[in-house]
């Protein structure tokens, strides 16, 4: 199966695909170091002063100048921590899930055919909006302190604002989309039969819906907003794309419709759309032929820059020049491929293929990482690193589970909180997700259960260094390699004498005090023990003679 996919990729990219990129290597040396600590203690250090480090290769150097790798995978690290080990090993970078909340929404699903379809946020208002396939919109309040989510008690339907009477397909399944625009503080709900907008200043139950004039289409596959151009692009399958301008006060105006033929895609079915807000580029995905890239700096003269030909595509997402395309084989097996695109020479390179671990239905790509969405299991991965720069045997991914996950979006709280963590909010068909993740940089861990003196050399692979910056090199195929040699010593240290003496005196005082307490108890028992025995005997006697005393008392009363 993998061979078939590789053949498919090679065949589709034979015109402009880069098969073997040219690698540029920049080398630098970090001054050597010496580290030491006590026996059975762990010492850990990283390279935070050298930004861009994404991998560490550690080797132990012996007296005869031979080398031995000290790079361990997760299982080997666990074994070292619970076993006996003397020396250092590398820990690769990884993404950790710090916090995971889930808001179940079954209580507002009143019919078996109901489910949620899309998600939008008003980050500056600490709100998220969910739309259901019966055209109802709900609001989730996100606490300003983060870590708390709550479903607002009210919701609102926009069913009466759109012309659903034009539905002629008996098999039509509604899938409304949501788009947020922070500039106008508005949310747009878009369907094949019209759309509405509303302000995020008020709660969803109190807002006034406004109808938006939108073109009616057979089917909408996806919706995207370009913030720089203040443009909403709607992917309409065989009907091409619709361009809507966001005017003053947030009203939408239909600019134009572009059919696939006008875009240079014969018999095209446009199923996904995205854009680069920094560079006025538009990306369209055709279900049969792949990705097409356009220059939209002049909306009256949209021109095609290049294309990435890949059959049977389903969806895509990107960050800058890194793209993830989800496609399927002839046997209906979905996979994802990471692609580097160079606009200057109009070429692309297939960097990573994801197929063997899970079914992949969708992908969401962010600045440093991407989320591969499966059926019930999902994977968070780093991206934009050339595959030959990473040891695949020790590469780490992060997994989480959620049935029927539809969408993941990064919640931007950077305007209010200074944190290196990221918050993801997600939508499943019947649930709302809140996930906080953190990035753990590569580091080296040293520990020892016996006296040791060992030498190591660490090779750091980085995207940044002074030499690369001097050459103004931003290519993903250029690598900074920093080497750092160090000596690790573990030794027995008796500790501070005054502290040791203090602990000894304290222990001696406790022991002496306990002995004197036992002596006092024994003395008191010998002196007063017979009286305690007498009182105990008197109590037992009264218990035994109590019936006789009661009869005697009764006879005296009768006389």
C-alpha cells in the first residue's frame, strides 16, 4: 500500500517535484562544559540560549576515541529511570498535553440526526460559537482565567433568515459554516441558501441577526476569510468559488464568482480553500487534480502561480510554505503528506508521509505544529523540518482521543496572558474540547548510581545560528549544526558538616527523650499500679453483685 502511494506521489509530481533537495550545512561550536552532581541525583540541562534547536544527537566518547550513541526512545528512557544507570542520555523535543477538558453537548441534541458542524471564536470576548445542522447557534463561555468552559443557557436559530424552501435534493444534509471577523466583531453563518451575521458584543440569546445577501449554490464545501484583503472565499465544488468583500460595519458584498474553467481547472470540483494573509495568495483544492495557487493582489486579475498535482484529495491546510494535503488511494485509504513549496522556482518537495498509524480525515496546521484528525484518535506533530535532519527512530508525537472530531482551532489569548503554552479548542459532533499544550525543548539528562567520570559530545540540529543569519538563508534544507563537548562527573559528597551535626544532635535528643519517657511510665506504674488494680477489682465486684443488691433493696421497700 505504501509503495502504491509513493508511486502516486512520484507520478503526480514528475514535472515540478524536487526529488533530492540541495542541503546547506552551517557549523558552529559551543564552548566545552563540566557538569557534576551527587550519586543517585538527576541533573538536566538544555540549550535555551540557542533558539531553534529541534534535535539532539548525543554520543559518549571513550578513552580510545571510540563513540557510542546515547540517544534513547521513550521505552528506553523509562527503563533507565527505573533501573540502574550511570551516564547521560538525550531527550528529544515533544508536545505535552497539560490540560484536557471536554464539554458534553448531548443534552442539547434533541433529535438523532442532529449534530454540530462548525466552530468560530471571538478571542477578545472569551467566547466560542458552535453551529448545529438545524441552523441553531450556541455559545460557549471561556473563563478569563482559562481552564473553565461553560455552555451559555441561551441559543438562537437563523433558520427563518435563509431561503431553505429552495431545497430540492431529498438527500441534502445541512452543513452550515461559521466565520469570525475580529475587525468588525462579527460572526458570519454561511449556507447554500443564504447567510446571517451577528455581533459578538452581546450574548447569543440577545443578539440581533442580520441577513446577508449571498449567492445560492448547490453545495458549499468550505469557507475561508483572508484578513488582509477583507475577503471571504466560499468553495462551491463544480460551481467554482464565490468572493465576498467585508465592507464597513461588517456587511458582505458579493464581488464575483469564478468557475473552475476560469481558474484554469478543467472539469474541476473545488472542495477546499485557504489563503496566506501575509502574501495575498489564494489556495484552492480540486478533488481530482490537487492544489492550485493563485496571486490575488489584484482581484480583477487573479493569476495562477503554480500547482501541486495530486489525485483524490480531500482537504488541506498550511502555514507559510508548509502544506499538508489529505488524499486517498484507489483502495479508499486516506493519508496525509507534508509538502514544502518554493514559489520562486515553482517547485515542491514531499517531506513526510503519514499513513500507517491511523485513519486521517482532516488536518489543521498552526505555526509550529499540526493536528492530524482521525476517526477517534488524533495526533499532534511538529512540522517544517526536513525529514533527513531528524532521527525518525526517536521522533516523538502526541496523541489524544475524541470520537467524531470535526475541527481544531487555536485559541489566541496572547493579548491577555504571557505564556509559552497554546490552547486548542475543538468541535466534535456532540462535544466541545478545550486542550492546553506545551512545548518541551530537547534536553540532556544525567544520573548515576555509582561514581563516574564520562565524556560526551552533543550535536544540536537547529534552524537558527549566526552563520545562517549572515547568509540570509531561510531555506528548509539548510541546517545549523552546533557541537558541544562536556564531561559529566558523579561523586559521593558527604554534605555539610554543620547540617550533619545538627541532624545528629536532633536524633540523639529524640532517642534520649524517648528512653526517659519509658522510664517515667514504668516508675509511675510501679508506684500507683496497685491502686489501679484495686479500682479495677472494685468495679468487677459491683458488676457481679448488682442483681443481689437489687433484690435486697426491693425486699427492704416491701417491709
